[in-house]
C-alpha cells in the first residue's frame, strides 16, 4: 500500500470506525440494543465502544417494540439513537414503531417534528441459521415512504452509509450482512466519507449488467471472475441505498450492455429486482433481463438444502450464459471457483 | 365541587365545549376526520394542567381533551379537523394525530399503545440531558392489554425515567368490557410488583388528580423521587360512542344506567343552572368566544395545495 491517506479495513471495522468517529463528534448519539455492550454478541462492529463511550452504549431488555419506540421518543427529543438488532428477523417485533411511528412522524405532524432514529440489523447466512435467523426483509421496508434503507456491500460504503445516516437525521434502516463483516477494502484515513454514489459500480464490463444487493454483490463479483474465463465481461453494480433507489447508474449500464441479471438478497416476489426491471421498462429501455434470489421456500438449516436455497457464483454464471444465449459456454466455465476473499480498491 | 379552582373548571368547560362544537358542526360535513370524543372523560385531562410547556404530553386517537388542557392552539385544532392548511398538522394528521410541539403536545397516535414507549424515550432523553422535565402519556385501559405497556413501565422503572403513565380506565376497548379482556380489571392491582409509584383517582375529582400530578412534577423538578416514573389510574367513563358524535346505548354492549353516576356527578352540571353566578357566566362566554373565534379561523383557512402531498416526507 503506497497511499498514506488510505488503509485496508474489514467491513466490520469500517462500521466501527464510522460510529466511533461520529460518536466522538456528536454527543447525542446513543446505541441501544440487546447485547450492544457485549463485544462478541454484537458480532464485532461495536468492539471497544463500551469502554470508550460507557453509558452511551446500552444493553436493553428483550422488548423489541418498546425499545424501538423508546428510541423514537429519544430521537424526537433531540438525541440520535441507533437501535441495534442482531438479526433482521427480530425487526418484525419492532415493525409497529418503525413503520407506524418513525417513518410517519415528520409527515403526519405536519413537518413540525422530526425523528432522526436509526435502526441497524444484520442478515444471517450459513452455519445453519435456518428459518428465523436468515431472513432479509428489505422488500418489506423499501415499500414504506419516509424510511431510508441502506444496504452497503463494501467497507467504504459501510463507513459512508453510517456517516450519511447519522448526519442526515431522517429515519433510516441500516442493513448489514453477517458474511460481509470480514470482507476487506480501502477506506480513507484523512476524512469521513459520506454516500456520494447511492448506487455503486463495483466492476466495469460490457456484456452484461449484474446487480447484486448486499452480500449478493460479492457473489456477483465472484461470478464475474468465472465469466471472465470464457470471455464474458460483466459489469457489477450494487445499490448502497435501496430506498430511495438511484436507478441511473443501472440504466446507464443496461443501455450499454443490453442485458441485466438482478440478484436479490431476498425472495424475488415483489422485491427490488422486480421493481428495478419494471422501472427500466417504463423508461423505455430495451434489454434482456432475468432475476435471481432466494428459493421460494423457507430457508432450511441443513447445508445441502441451504446450498440450493441461495444463488451462488456458479449458479449466477450459469444464469448469465443462459440470458446471453450462450449455453454452450457453460461446460467451459471454470466452475471450481476458489472462494478467495475479495478486496475492494478505490477510487471512490 | 365548587372548591375546584377556576382554572380547572374553565379547562373542563373548554374541553367539553370543543367536543360539543364538533358535534354541532359534524352534520355540515365541514369536519373531515373521524372523531373520538372525550365527553365524560374531561377530568382526566386535568393531569396535563400542572405541566409546563417544556413538559411533553402524548396520547391516543382520543386526545382532544389533553390537547386543550396542555394549551394546544385552538385555531389550529379546528383547522386540522376541517383538513385545512393551517391545521396543527397542516391537514395531514386529522383528529387522531393532533399535535402542538410549541405547547408540548408531542404527538397522538391511531395505534393503541404506540405512544407509550415513545413517551418513555422522550422522558429518558431528558434524564440523559439532565433536564428536569416530565413526559405524560395518556392511555386507555385497552392499551394495557398490549405488551408494550408493561415493557415500557419495566424500562422506565429500571432506568428511572421521569414519565407519567396515565391510564384513563373507562372499562371499554371499543365495545369490549375490561372484564372480558382480563381477570384483573383494576390496573393498579395488575402492575403491583413492578416497583412503580402508583396513585388512583377519578375524572369526577380533577382537583385531586391535579394535586397528585403537581406533587409528582415538583418531585421531578427537585429530583425527590430519583426521577422514577409514576402510574396514575383514573376511573372514568365515555358517554358517547367509540368513534362518532352520537350516544350508543342502543348497541346493547353497555347499559345506560351504568352512566348515571357519571352524569349526576359531572362537574360541568354546574353550568346547567339558568341563573349562573356572574363569574361563571363570564367564564362560559369567554370559552364560547374562544371557540367561535377558532372555528371562524378554520372556516376561513384554505385547504392545502396539492404540492403539499410530497412535502415533509423526509
């Protein structure tokens, strides 16, 4: 590494960096969540914060709806609470406060009050997470006007998303993914980044546009390496902000490639892929498209079943060959892909 | 009854007259919102009187009384009822979401129990900011069926948040009697063991309620109680239907005889007399003038422009 204004950190460390830097600057930020003060149960990103910020990192009772509501009230009274949920599935218990209250306060009270509350939730995957520890419920949340939804896939965007969320002060949901926490990438050391590109192009390519949400962005990047072995250059894009969606980088790419494979990190029915493809069609862009996502069933626990449940780099590469009408390339694909860690390099 | 302070009496009268004005206006179709009237329960709202502007109140969809008692702007109230741009929510909330942050009316909600944890959060923020202000949340007995009621008390007690949980126990959640919803109809009894300071009163004795709340608020100001929460159960009765402007004895879920005690002991019967003492006559006219002025303001106000549709979403 030759640039002293940058360093390589993991996604989890990037979150830690953003939160701790903002907490240093803004005394109104608090973190409330079950096990928020426990460096192991909070899955890493909050490590060391309890020692540094003491009472501003709070463990709370097992009462998701009420704690979410308490955070709403704190936010209405001038504080900046972040309500942490160690699995996205647990957010369902707090839906009432997130959707009926937080997302509506400014509007239904005629703009006379604001509610700068943040919710933070992690999607689980693998090691037998099973039916109730693996859900990725962003389709439910992006349907709600008034709630900003972030799902950064790389460390730089994770840091930038936290900085933006804590500066903007609108009700927001930050969706993280357990498997992203150890992904490495470059972040700046001389400034705090904010979200400049709400939809990020991760890799340039001219044959097909691959859009991956959250951890599926990584799977798409891995697929792009497989595809490269048969000469297919995939452009890989990930929306950092799911709502409101900046569709322009996707349309620009699709206009160039004429092909789009959208890989949702959720079930496909009524999800972001469907939304994006409809919007592109409404904008009279002509292109071929396909979608992938979770299998239309409950997430099973056994590894053989779980493997069939998620799209993976190989299944994504197969789908691309079908979409591009080059099925004869499938046997040529280097399907013995190595699960190497992908590092993200700038420029951002 | 006459021992009641003029301030309390005038507030009770204003609350009653505001709802009666809505009843009067309703057939004209000027009111563009469902209304949940407070008639019969006015005394409970007197709990908001000892609070300052910096103290916050929260409520449910039946919140006209607390809005008036906390000093919410009356003109903007009627404008909101009529869906006007000058309404307290700019026409975007209606009767179930009235607010007036300048007066400390920090929000009312159409989802039962949903403002309870919000009030706790508000009060807890004050504690964290070392401000000696209280939050007062009005909730019905129906809200005590919800888990968040108990969760909120538990949090407020364990963190010593200065919040008053005021339960208006009118016995009915829409048409379901509390006895059909719980083995323990007395809510103070039900929460025994949660280590919360608890008092009981009646909406027929607002002076007593006022004094109880005032004592607590003074305690918070001086940190006498270590700023822990307070639970107040107010025995009360809704004389009109759950939503709407009529009585509902014909529906058969409750008997009119049940209301007798509440009608006979209604503090506002004082004003039924043909010959009012001069000070009461002055009070009555002052209240009526205030309402007329507010209704006139609302009627003359414009409806919101269509461009308002997307404003204030973020």
